[in-house]
């Protein structure tokens, strides 16, 4: 599959996964950003930030060819709306970046580093390919944190215990 086709399909998939992530992020109250279910678990606010930030990784992978954990600047939302806006911005930028990929660009090397030390090297395509799975994984964790805090879990791929309505991609509503 050529790079432009791959990237456009990936932009479509990102578009398909984003509404469910957005529904989750909209429900995370800032007062719980510091909450965590266990001392070794990440805080709810950081987990929500990961879901909001992962689309930005796509842009960094393609445009900058590296992410260095030591220098990557994480956004620090003050409230839920700032988190939601950050997610929307990152998704829009990722889609634009994907839709402007040139042939051969995704075969270039991507580096994951910490303090300049290389942790991982692979093609940009391999890294872009894993980002949606990574976002979905953390969104799944987020729904568990939501349940533990009695925050209603939205319908994602079908009805949830809190949201019994579900509308398929074709517009059919299931109750």
C-alpha cells in the first residue's frame, strides 16, 4: 500500500475512534485529575492527557522524526474544557499531517529517545500504525477509572451499562 493511501486510511480510522475518546474526555472532572486507583497507577489526569495527546504523536512522528521523553512538552490542562480542546486540536493536526504525507515519507526512520539516548528505531509507518491502538488501550483504562469514580461510561462500540443507546455508523440506533 502506498504512503498516501495508508495515511488517508489511518486518518479515517483516527476519525472513527475520536468521537468515543472525546465522549470520555468530556466527562473527566478536573477535581479528579490527581486521583489514582493504586499507588503504582498513573493519575487520572495524566491518563486522560495521554488519550488527548496520542494524536499529537502522529504529527511528531511524521514531521519531526523523533520524540524525546526528556524534552517532549506535555500540555497541562487546568480544566476539562482545556483537555477537550487540546484533544480536538491534536486530532485535527494529525489528520492534516496524514492527508499531506508524500510517497516514501513513511519509510523514513523514527527515533524514540530519552535525553538523546535512543530507545527505539523503526519506520515512521510502523509507529503511526501503532498509535491508534495505543490511544484505544489508554481509553479502555480511562473507562475503568471512570467506573471506579462513578463517572458514566459512554457508549463506545456498543451500549455501556450507563449509556444504553448506540447508533451504528450506518445510522441505525440500538436501544
